[in-house]
C-alpha cells in the first residue's frame, strides 16, 4: 500500500519514489509530523501534520480567522472557528483537503467506521467524485465524533494509478487528533 500511496502523490509530482513519505501525501522532507492546535466548538484540539501543510480556521461570514503553514515559524499557534481545513501539498497541482465543520450532518447510510483511538471515531462513506487530468477524485464524507462532540467531516484527494476507496489517506492524520487536556480543564 505504501508503494501505491507513493505513486499517488509523488508520482504525480514527479518526485522519486524513495523520497515519498509513508502516507503517500507527503515527501520524506515533509513527513515529520508537527503538532498543531486549533479550537472548534469551545474545545481545543491537537493534530500532528506534515511540514508544508496548512491549517486554516473559518468563522462563518468572516473569512479566514487564522492560517499558517506548518514548519514556517507558526509552531503551536492556536486558531479557532466554525470550520477547520487542513490542506496537504497546498501549492501543488492537486492538493488534498480535510475539513472538519459544524454543524454535524446525519450519519451516512451504511457507513464505514474507523476508530481514532481513545479520543473518537469517524463514520463515513467514500465516493468517486470524477476523473480529472490529475487522476480520480475521491471524497470521504461523514461524521467525526470526538468525546461528546460531533462534527461534519469531509476529505478530498485526487490521484493516479491507485485505489483511494479505503479512506486511509484521510484517517491516517485524523488518528493523531486529540483534545488538549490542559486547555480544556476548568481552572478554579
């Protein structure tokens, strides 16, 4: 599967296969994960993202509330809003996207279920959205449950030579999602 993932992103970018990261979304130079913090629905979360990824938060009607590329001096800067977007390979021909937003939508019919460890789970369906010059476009839509909170989850990727129907390209990064215990603990 690593080879197939490598062909997805790295083949499309004409990067040698040995330079591809383990997830197929990043090059080995981008692969080290950096923890990033965001706030959504009154709860602060951490997620590990590869260098070069962008984390954006949008408040409805206000545009981008905060953004920054991982590994460019932003560090652990926190952002918050009604929608969080993670963009992988943002300045390439076919970036990939994870969007977590409010309000949650109903659980899809006959969903696949992926555990996110002790912190949550996702219920989702994966569909092909079409075929473009960069290969097959695939969307993952569903419900993300984190503790007592529920969100709408939408992921998008495009690639060539590989089946993307299992959704691992999206769940791989969401497995690192965790609440910030210190930030979410009331102080007396």
